[in-house]
C-alpha cells in the first residue's frame, strides 16, 4: 500500500478454498477474550474471616466517606452486613443513612426489605410506622405496610393502617384498594360505608356511579336507586350541573334498563336531555338513541334519530350560516317529521309544534342573505324562499302566508342588477291557483317592465297559452320580439302559434318579417322553419323555390345547395287548397312528385358556385350528396358522370414562411380544375388512360371510365410502372403541373 491508498488487486479470480459466513462467525466467537471474573476466596478459619470482614468494612467506610450523599453506597454497605448476619451493624448503617437523607423512599424500602428477609416482622412494622409518619403522601409505603399486615392475616391491623391512610384523603386508587380488601373478606357493609366516606371526600360523578354499581352487584337495588337519587339531588337541575352529571344519568338509565324498567329509564333520559342543550349532550343522546332502538316503538325511534340529526345540523349551521345545502337538508328533515306525524295520527298540538319548527328553520335560513350583488351567490338562496312558499301553500294551506313569502322575496332581490324569472313565474302561478288572474298578470307585467328577460316572456306566454288567451299571447310575442328581434326561436314560436290557429297568412308574414331582419342569432333555423312551413303546410313549390334562391344568394353554403337539390328531387304534399277539396280521413295523402332534372341543375349550379369560391372540401361534400342522389334516381351514365367529377388526393410542395423549408401537403385535386389549368397534360393523360383501357379490354381486365381515379378508389398495382413512366413524360412536357399520378401516388 502506497500513499495511503488501498492496494490494487491483480488477481480477481475466486479462491480455491471458499470460507462461509458461518465459519467466520464461529472463528470470531472462539477468538473472543473471556470476561474478567474475580477470583473466589476460600476462608479456612475465623482469623481469615475477621481479616476479610475488616478489609471489606474498611472499603465500604472509605466509599461512604467519599460519597456521603449516595444512598446506593449506604444500601450496599448495609445489605453486605446483613448478608454476614450482622443485623445490628446493618441497622446501624441504615440509621446512619437516615441521618443523611431521611426522606429517601428507596432507603426506607431497602431497610424494611432487609428486616423482612431476616424475618424480623416487628422491626419491619416499626419501620413502616416510622416511614408513613414521616412520609404520609408516599402511597408506595402505605401499600407495602397494608400488604404486610394482610400477609400476616392481621386484618384488623390492615384496616387500622387504611384508616390512618384515609385520614390523609389519598387518591382514588387508595380508596378502591380499601374497598377491595373489605370485599375480599365479605365485609360489604363496611365497603358501603367506605364508599360513603369516599363520596364525602371526592364527590365526582364516577365515584357515585361506582358506588351505585357496587350496591347493584350485591343485590341492594333500592340502595343503588337511593345512591343515584342522592347524586342527582347533590348536582342539582341547572344546565351546568346537569352537564357535569351526564355520566350519572347515563349509568342510572342503564341500570334501570338492565332491571327491565324501561319507562323509568326513558324518563331519566328525557329528564336529562330536556335540561341540556343539544350541542352538549351528544354522548347522552347517542345512548338514548341506542336505548330507543332496542326497546322503543317505531315512532319513538324515529323521533330520537331525528333529534340526533338536529344536533348535527345545528352544529353545521352554527359554523357556516350561509351553507344553504345544510339548510335544505335541515328543512327536509323537519318536513319529513311533520308528514310522519300526520300519517301516524298525532294530536293537534303536536302537529302545530312540528309546523312551527319547520317555519322556524325556514326563517332562520332565509335570514342569512348572501353577501354582494352577484347572481351566483343568490341561486341556492332563492330556492330556499321557493321551498318556503310551497310549504306554506301545500302543507299548511296558509295562502296568505305563502303570498307574503313571495312578496318578501320579490322585494329582497335587487332586480336592477339581476333577477330570477322562476321566482316571478312561480309567484304568478300561485296567484292563478288562487283565482286571482289580474294579480298574476300584473305581477308578470311588472317583471317584464322592470327587468325583461327571455325566460320571463316564455313563462308569461305559456301561462296565457294554458288559459287559451291567444290575443294576449300575440301581444306578448310582439313585445318579446320588440325586446329581442334577433331571437330566431321567438320568430319560429310565434309563427307556429299562428299555424296552430290555422292563420297561415299571418304565419307566412311573421316568417317573412323574421328573415328580413338585419341580424339574427341563428338565421339558419329560421330559414329552415320557413321552408318547412311552405313545404309541409302550404305545399307551395314555387314559393319554396324562391326561398331557396334567396337563401343561396345570402348564404351560398354547400348544405343549402344540397338541401335545395334534394327538395327539387323529392315529393311534397299537395297545395293546401287541393288538400281541402280532397279531404278524406281514410285515404292516404297525395303528394306531388319531384323533378330529378331540376335537382341535377341545382347540383351543377351549386358545384359551379363553390368552384368559383375555391371551396374544395365543400365541393367534395356536395359531390358525395350528388352521387347518393344519382344512385337513387339516376342512370349508370349519370352516376359515372358524377364519379368522374370526384376529386383525387394529390401532393403539393410549398415553402413554409416561418421555417423556410419545403413542405409537402395533401390536397384535393378536381378533374375539371386540372383540365382548365393544364389542358395539354390532361389531354395526354386522357389518351394514355384510353390506351390502357383498350389494353385491359384485350386482356379481359377491368376498364377505367374516367381520366382520374376518385379519392376513394385505388388503381391496380399491375399498372403502377406504366403510370410512373407516363407521369415522367407528362412532367417533361408541362413543368407547370404538380398533380399526382392517376393511382394516387
């Protein structure tokens, strides 16, 4: 090893002889040095014994002189003298130690233990007597003293020691030990007297309970009841005193339950619970609930469970009064209790009390008004008011109180910032149920004038519809559309009303007025409803065609063209005038057939319009619909024509403006676009495909009808090389075209 570093191991191969871990441990054990053991001395005669004792005494004296305050040294010295049967010397050493520290409990215990080992009982008694006189608050000395007397079968002496001890009013364990000693010798009356003295010293509830349980176990039931009654009289009937004595009430009731005195137990529970607030009697209430579940009737059990839940809800709302979900649960609990009471046939007083409890919960809940002027904070709060009003109307039949609830909440909500249409509508519906129609209309009119809202108009209109007041409904729709002329749904509903009333002229005028608006929220649904009205209700193809023409001018969307073409090719009902003349319930309704040729013209117009706008994806979607239409109504040639117009997927290279790199994208390439852009290369490709078709016919293969393969089809793999060669020739002839080959590669 050099420079303090570990040597390099050159040979890392395993050794020929391997050593196991067991061998290593065994060798380590064998090589351990033996512990030092003092040599044994053998005393042959008294002279050597005196010499040995003198030497040891000199060592001990030297040690206690150096460490005079060490009780351990004194104890070792005294115990050594006792081992030499020199008890007088041992006592002398202990007494000398007492002069050093007379309050050392360990010293007293060692002293008495030495006397007991040497069977000097009277000396031990004297020592214990001295010890407890000097240290009366050390329970260990008293326990040792009592144990000694009882071990010697000196029960009166042990009782006398306990009496001396009890004069110092020790802790509960000492009293319990005294009582257990009396119980061991069947002195129950003495034990009862000791309990009474214990109560006088420390009148805690658990001590009363132990005393009563002791009397119950020895069969003195009247005495046990007397103990409990005395305890309850001692604690009193005030709230704080009853709260402190909950354990006494609980134990008293449980004892009566064990004795099958269920009514007495129930009275005890109710007496305690009636004098305690719910927040302080959770444990007692739990015991009462368990008792009622075991021994009570169904109604009593339910009322007990409800009371327990009341305590829980009270705790929660006391922590957060604006937790409206807890208030909802609390209200449902009280309303359920009221309904249960009515079903079981409770008295009028009980029903009134339950009703007042529900009202009290509602009043406390609505008193917590949300902070701020944000609507999201008021949503749950308003439903509390609505539930309150419905309770007064449905459950209690107190209509004046329900009306007052509605008026109070309507005055409470800041309608200038926000409002709740449901609140206005429910209040108006309540007035209608009370046959006060004018008040309901006045209320909704005030709402619309103060804070107009879409849901308010809808609710008012629905109310008048239910009353079949169609003139008022028309007026409301006019006001609704004055408030929001861009609402397409409102125009549609207004027109549907006139249609239901069979006033088709007004309905058509409403539709016309609606589509003429400068701005609409969703104009497409209004146009669709207008067109459906003309088709289904009027059966007027010319009017519908004119609507489509107007719509394609305004929108030009590919779906409009598709719908227009499908309309031209589909059947529609007869005009209304002809339908009324041929009205027959049994016969099937007659229809007017469509014109596929007109539909194709519309498809072609739409295709050209989208082509001019450069909308390739929309053109592809229109061609798909056109193809589907031709499959249903057209011939093979028409289908082939549309398939020839279908696009292919081509590749196009361009330079990315951000990165400056050449990027290759996929795009839809249409045959007519290619024909117009590169007529020479297109003609060449057409001739090439014609030659390929002729070759395929000679070989019995399939033929390709178009100069381009549709995007959904793929060319046969056998013609791939020929197409690649023709593509190379086409690129040489016309370098401006960047269209992919006919097989899409």
